[in-house]
């Protein structure tokens, strides 16, 4: 009964993300020249539409535009988008239906020598890899409508050390039509209002024996202020063992966009406790657009706006486990709109709580009933009158 009561209390919270959307994926063709990686994910709800635009033009970037109509459309002006001044090359119509817009730009991949004791953590930096100078595969070849996913895989166009001769950096994008969890850790709870990105570095030769890698991420939105970074705590680690936190980036007040991730990465493909390594996020800092590798897609939508903010995500620690174990690193995040998904207590934890709290109570109840209803024992002695 206690377990049943707990399930009834928690169930309504878990049903809040059950809203579904009609999701479609399309690689927008370039009618003026060779194919370009411009993936449009359109998620249509009853009274709203979410537009996700993922691209590897310049630096890999993700654009999120939320509208208050199920009939909004994305328009691309290729001649303007591919020009030196791409502002206005990407538009969502009707423009007055836009409720929120923001973008993420993945600008640089850093590498640090964590064994250098003379420098502060994460260590002595090697020259960074600019992701705007990567060569990427044709995203059309990896488009999978069944799983609503697509993959960008790239390597530096100029690689004098040959570090990426057998390696690659991969961005796998996946949309969702309803709420749920993926099978692979960290198993972030997603909803129909979110899109997942999994970043994987594999096969690249590190320039140090215990190299740590970091990813620079820049953000831009409607507000000139930087987003806020928050932490959520939980007592349940069933879906990501030994991880009791969720980090999230929030743009202003609701309705607003968010980025959410668990502060953990994995050094093996079958992610688990033994291959988990910390993911540390630096504080956000304002920066000027010209200091960052550019994304034509972001400039096409936001124009010459300069109110960028940036932060670094550093994966691993010098004590290991680390990328050097199997030359593998993976990390996942959610990009979405509205209220970020909130983990509730899992059925496993609810069952443990029910047993832990219910067993003593049942024993006391059984003992009391036995004393009240059990057989009576009579004394052999007779009272003397």
C-alpha cells in the first residue's frame, strides 16, 4: 500500500512531459552550388512550432527558434547566407510569431597537458583546434528519419601532426516526438520540446600522455545579458551511477530556452561507472563576436549582434579515467524550450523506500494483531475465595 501511494504521488509529475509533437527532419538543399550541411528539424505542436537548425557552415552551430503558431516556416536565402554578409539569409515566418530565439556555437577544441605540475588545472594548453577549419561529412548520408537523428563527423583540414589521421570529432543530433530516456548513459530525461546532442571524440592521437580535452561553447540570444548557469541536485543516481547533479543554462525568464547536461563524460563506448569522468563547466563570460570563430547561420539570423557569451567544458581529470584509456570521449546535452525536464524518483528507488519504510511498520502491525487476536493462555492456579 505504501509503494502504491508513493507511485500515485509521483506519477502525475512524470506525465507532465507526455505532450507529443510531429517532428520532421530535412536537409535544405543548396540550389546555387555544392551541397551544404543545413539540417532543419521542425517540431509542430498544437499551438506552437520549434525550429532547430544545425549546421557545419563555419563553426558547428545550433539555432533554436520557438513560435506560437503551428504554421511557421523557415526560409533560406542561399546567396545571402553564403556571402560575406549573411545577415538576413535565414528567417522564420511569420516574424511576429517568434517567441524566443537563441543559438549555440561550438568554436574550439582545446587540449591540455594535465601532467604539467607547473601550471594550474587543467594543465599546459596545446594549440587549440578551430572547429571552423574542420572538414565535415555530408549530413544527408547519415539522416535517419526512423530515429529522428543525423550525424556530423569531421576532422581538421590542416593537420600537420597527423593527430586526426585515424580520428574524428562527431556531433550526433537527435530529436524526440515524446518524452523518454535514451538507452545509453547518462540517460537524460527528454521531452518533445527538446533535442539531444551527443559529442564524441574518438581515435585522435593526444599530444600528451594524459591529455585533457575541453570544448568551447558560445551562446547568443535575444537579450544582451548572459544566460544563467544553475545546478540541480537529486538523491537518485539510477540512470547515471554516482552522478547526483544536473547542470543547466537558462536564457532569461519563461518562456525561454535552456541547455541541460549531467556533469559527466565517458571514456568508453559502453558508458558506465568505471568509465565516468567529470565534466567541469567554467563560468560564462561576455565576449565579442570577432574574437570567436564565426558561424554564418547564426549571423544570418541574428545579424551583426555582438552580445556573445562563452564557457568551456573540460572533460576528465589527471587522475583518470580519461581519454587516454581507449582514445574515446563522449558527452551529451539537451537543447530545448520551456521548463527543463526534472527527474523524479525512479521506480527502483521508490521500491527501496517502500521496503525500507514499510517493512518495520508491517512487522509492528503483525505483532500487534498477533497479541490481540492470538490464542489466550490460562493459568493453572485457581483463585482462593
